[in-house]
């Protein structure tokens, strides 16, 4: 930084201290400017909070949002262009219904589960379309407003405040500071005020763009709900038709199979006992083998129990990139706790995320 720059920083710091500590009054900005500055500040806060609430509206589950953030980070590290979307709860429910419907086979309940599962997956696709529409036509424009227009206004206001402090410092020392230097400080202050005022006026004067973006959000919601109602109406009609068809069929009566006669054979014992065949000879080695129970040997390497670890209570099949699959009984090394619902760990050299509810902690992570 040049000597002139250092002097200017000293002037501004001195003036700020005299105002904050000594109670000195600086140059007052006009009421219209202050009113615009206040409206811009309120607009900035509104846009920031609406953005955060909109993301929560699209995916209410905080664990899923955290999981998506991690997966997006992993995708960027791996160089993947397309990031995974939110795991829609409708899609997960649909997959569950279809899986069990296939297991039940041809039955009223099994076929109904298949119908419901397909409808839930269609709902998930419609929800994905809602996410895309809202992101492109509402979230992205508002984020651009925050990162470009509002950020630029804050830059101009900060520069204006710095030039005001420099001008006020020199104005109080008029006579000790050359008139030309004072005149230049005033010109720079007025120039910054005009630039900041223009940028705030442009933002507040074009708020129709934010109204159109809000309208796009509502249109996307309406389209989603219309399609969802249509899908659910079709499903409801299918299920009612199945109930009518099942009610019209004659009920099948249960008839137990006739019992087969049991031949006791000729009695061979005086006490009336049943004949018994001669037992095979049992050797010492065979008796040990027959009493041995199969012991489940761990298929994966066991980490030492002096480091953070947990034991799998159930099998976990990964559904997304970045998740760690395991089997019941596996011992997993804990490396991090993402949030109250998800851990990060390692198993056989593989690292990934998995739900806390699937494991029991053996050695907790250090606090």
C-alpha cells in the first residue's frame, strides 16, 4: 500500500474513533437515501431467509438435506457433473411396496401393493420435477440476487462510508490540509453516494422480477399438486375396483386335508412301547462333531477395539453413492459423526456414510 493509501486509512480510522468514542458528528445523509438503505437491508434479509425456508420446504428432513450436501461434495470431488437429487420419501415408500408386492405374488393385497407402489414412484417423479422447477425459476434467481446485486450494493455502501470518514476528517482540519485535497475528498464522497444511490434505486425499482419469481414458485406448486391429485385419483379408483371384484367373488371355504392313518405296527415290547430301531454307533469324534454348532466367522476384518467403532445390528444396503454397505455383525471403524442420524466410517478399506439406527456403538468417538 502506498503512503497516500496509508494516510487515508489513518484518517478514516481516526474519524471513526472520534465519532464512536468522542461523540463527533459526521456528514449526514439525506432521508431518502436512508429510507432506500433500510429497504435494501430488509430485502436482503427477506431473500436470505426465504431461500433457506424454500430448501426446507422441498426436503423437510434435515438428515436428508445433510446427506445430500455430503453426496454433492463427494460428486464434486469425483468430478461428476450430475449431482444426486433429494431422496424423495414417496419414491422410497413406492420401492418398499413394490418389493413386498412381488414377494406376496398373485393375491389381492400383493397386487394392490404393486399398484400403490407404482403410483408412489410416479409421485416421486412429479416431486423431482417440482424441485427442478423451483430451483431454476425461484431459488437460482434469488441466489443470483444475493450474490450479485445485493453484494454489489453492500460494496458501494462500504466504500461510501469509507469516503465519508475521509472527507469528515479532512473537513475538521480545514486550513491544515490543502484545499485541493479537501475538494477531491468531497468529490469522491459525492461520487460514491451517487453510485450507491443508483444501485439501490435500480434494485428497489425492479422488484417486479421478484414478484414474477414468486409467481413461478406458486405455478410449480400448482402443477405438482394437480398431477399428484390425478395420480392419487387413479390409484383410489384402482383400489376400489379391486375391492369390488374381490367382494363379488365367492368365498373359498377352507377344507382340512384328511389325516393319513398312522400304522403302529406289531408291539414288540412288554411295556407297550413303540418299536425302536437300533441306534447307530457313536464314536468320540463323531459325538463332538454332532454337538458342534456352526460358528459364524466374521467375513470382514475386525478393527482393534481401542479406537472408535460400532457393530452392525442389521444388514444395510447402500442406495446412493457415498454410502457404506455392511452385514449384521460387522464391526465398523467410526471416523466422523455427520449429524444425529448419520455416521461416517470405514470397513475393509471402504469409506462411506450409514445410518446411526443400524449400529450399536462399541467405542464412541472422542468429544
